[in-house]
C-alpha cells in the first residue's frame, strides 16, 4: 500500500535525505538560529545588480552546496523541483537555466519546500529517479517590492505582519544511501498533500491566520490517514505561521481534540528573536526551507528527535486577487521524516 | 526499470486516460478546431465581474466536466495538479479552493499541461493515487494585461507575436480503467522532463523562437533515452511554438539529423486559421491543454494514431526579468501517449 486515506502517500522504500544546505541573510544570522545556516550573505544582492539576481545567486549557492557536499556532479542530482515567490517563479527557473538537469517548477507560495519534497520523494520512491534535488527560497527585498511597497518608501508594518525571510534551502533525496553523504539516518516515511482552506481572512498583513486552517487540516488528515496520534511525533513543525498564526493553529487543533502544545514548533516564530522587532516574525518559502536544512534535519540526523511531521504553509493569494477583494486561501503540505539507525 | 537515461520516466502500469474536457473562447471557436471543444464561452468573463474571475470559472468548468463525464464525485479525482499564467497562479489556486481535493500547484508557463500529466502519471503509476486530475488554462484578456498592455490601449502586435489562447483543458488519469469512462484506449507510456534551454532570445514577442530549442532538446532526449526514432511516433506534437517557432524547431531537429517534417504538429499553429490574422497564431498554457483534450486524445482513442509524443512548451521569463534585460529561457516536458486495444 502506497496510499492512505484521501491525501497521504506512503513511501515504501523510504527515500534517504542525502544532503542539505542553507544560505540566509544578515537578519536571519542575527536570529536565534543564525549559527545553523551554512552561509550568510554579507550583501543582499550578492554582488549582483538587482535584488532579483541576488536571490537567484543565493538559490544557486544552496543548490551547488547541497550537491557538492556529497561530491556528486550536478548531473547526478536527478532533477530539480523548486519554486519561489516571484511572479512566474523566475528565481527558480533562471537558476535552473544554469544547471543541466531536468526541472519541474512548482508554485505553492510558502508551502513550496514540502511540495517539492513530497513530489521528489514520490519520484525517488517510485523508482523514476535515483535522486531528486528539492529547493525553495525567498528574499525580503524582492518580496517587499512585489507584494507590498518598494523599500525606499519606508512604510511601517502592522503588528500582525511578518517579515519575509531572505534564505534558500535545498535537500537532496536519494533512493540509496551514499557513503559520502552528510546524512545517514534521515528518511522520508510519508507525505500528505494539502487542500486549499479559506476561512475568509482578507488582511494580507495577517497571513499566519490565513494559513493556520490549512495546517490544521493537513495535520489532522495525516494522523487520520495513518491511524496515528500526536504522540507518535516528537515534533510537529509548521513553516511560517508566525506568532499569531501559531496560536490560532493550536486553538484550531484543540477544537479537534488534538493537543500539540508541547510538540509544536513554527519556523517563522523561531527564526527571529523578539528583540528583532519583526512583529509576528518570519514568513516566506525560504523560512521553512532554511530551518529544515539548517536545524530540523541535523536534529533528526543525530537522533535528538525520532519522528517529525514537517509542514510548509502557503498563502495562495496575489496582489491582484487582494485588489479584487478576494480572501486569502491557505495550503499546507506535510512530510514525515524519521530517524533510522 | 522505471527510469531511462537522464530525464525519462517509464510508466510500467501505463496509466489510463479516463476522461478529458476543454472549454475555449470565441476566437478559438472560429479557428479550424472550434468544433472539437466541449464548451465555448459566449462571454469572456462568463458573467463574472473580472476577466480573472472568468478565467477561474472557465477552469472550474473544465475540471467539473472532466470528472462529471465519468460519473464520479470530485472527491474521487485523487488530487489536482494544475497551473496557469497569472502571477501566483491564482486561477488554479482559487479554483482548487472550490474543490475538496488535494492540490499541487505547478508553474511551467505554457509547459504546465505536460508537467501536470508527467507528475500525475508518476503518482498514479507509482501507486500513490488511484487517480489524478491534471489541468492548465490561459486567458487572452488576463494575459494581455499582465504580460503586455491593457486591452483598452489597443496596441498592435508585431509579426512574430502570438495570441494567448482563451481555454482550459483537463485530463483525468487512472490506475485502472472505468467502464463509464470516455476513453478506453489511451494510455501514458512514458514522459520526459525538460531542461531549461536559452539561446539568448530577448524579444518577448517571439516566444516561439525562445521555446523551440527546449522542444528540440526534449524530443531528442526522449528518443535517445528510449532507444527510439521519429518513425516510432505517428505524431510529434508541440504546444505553442506557433508558425515561426515550429519552423525553427524543425530546422534545429534537422541539424541533429531528425527529420520530423511529416509528423510534426503544433497546437499553436493549428488552433487559429491564417484568416484570423493572429500573426504567428496561438500560445498560452490553455493552447496545448484544449488541443490535447479536444483533438489529440480523441484521435488516439479511435486509433487514428497509435503513438504520439506530446510536448507542452513554456517560456519562463517574467515582465520583470524582461525589464532587467534577461533573455527568455524555454522548457518543454514530453509525454508519450499510446493507443492500446
């Protein structure tokens, strides 16, 4: 059986996490997890002319680091599944242009990292690829000018707002272990595809609230599809709900009799410290991507946690849909990572 | 063996095409294939307030028609893999909000239809889903204002320009046949993931030329990966290269000793007649989606052709990347469809 319930994929061969890498910005370096990222960008543009070109270079750095780390040529990475927040996901597509491997572009807003891992794991577990390179990224400066206001305007953010993380994370999955791999004990056991949920939130400065119902839905379905309970997981990690969205998620779960207070982590809340004054803290595709690559996977590798449900969470609106009065639909895809001797 | 060469997936169970549907606009109705589409939109907005809401409704119509046609509830469609051309693929995401099934958002520009089918087929063939609903759409009026100029400006197009097709196409794949299915003889045998190719074209009014190298690359690799030749295919169909791009593709293939003059079709060139004066004719995700659902699949079903290599072709730039002086990267994903008794 490789399918469970309405939305869960069971990976019989349990694809291996072979390698991972993260590149992040200065604001992320100053947060509590600044030391876990592989590389910090001294310059937001990485020496390029535009922020967009800098973002692309950041993603390429993460991709190359991930593959170089296991001494493989890029051609051995199988294929790239990636996405970002820019219109037409130009960061991922132009980065893919620099690589000679097949490319599947994804858009799941901030849910992209787990969408990529879910599909990459299916390709590897299904025997269609020996390896798959999965990645996502976001950049504060490119996101601000596309979604909100040009930085030069110096607008202030309301209390529920979150800051888009500048960061790129990549993970290389494989059907077989590699002696030279950075990881030997982390496997993908299952994944759950998200459904779009919308409780009618229209405030684009409160995305955490828009995404929390989707996260709740996916967590409940993952547990139900697999006949498991919250106690089977050491951690349930969400991508970028932020402080407000995280509280809302826990309340929504409690209403469904799921108490995960003592095992819930949110990458968005973790990545910045309260002293950094970023309101409800971090968001963006890059947020869950760098926290997964830099923190969650290494914790699993050393056995500090044995089973983790990891969900990147996305808000699927656009500036245009917001202008047309639409509410913000959310989505969350989950992957289940396990420690294995 | 479920993988071949550097980019090809072999589907051992050969997923079934169970159903398909197409919805198109008035300009498409006036073209040579106007009679093959399931529904023609009398009104570009389908009674909605904005073109974008009309586009969404069009996609929903195609999705519901596809599933209704086989008398299944939407919940039995497995999952939706879909994308479109709007920023943050809001058409697909807001359409998915109306459905209660898992959703995986894709962005491959006009290559989205075959990207969806490739991934949907892998999920079905791999045993992760019993069915998968794959779709793509585009809309002339929403694309013009996002990528070019508001229609109200009345700008004229240069000779190499193509018109974005107003249309939505959907295909339901299944692991097993259904007695009530509309199709009984069309199976997916293999697929090849595209690589990003860029020969340095910077003219956003000449996307066919930007995509032709990618189509050539994917065709050559599909044949090489499977040890096949052009003679093994009755048709090699490209998505929306248009007249200029099609000529370029045939020349590029000839340089690689592949003569496909007598078996190449291009949906973009087919969908409009020369009398419609749309320069190099059709483009857009919806172009290959409606021609696949409305024409290619029915021809396979009745055995008029026995094996077809079908490639949707995408130009991965954005208005911003064009402003920043970037050239236009192209991509093409291929699926191999076969007639089976």
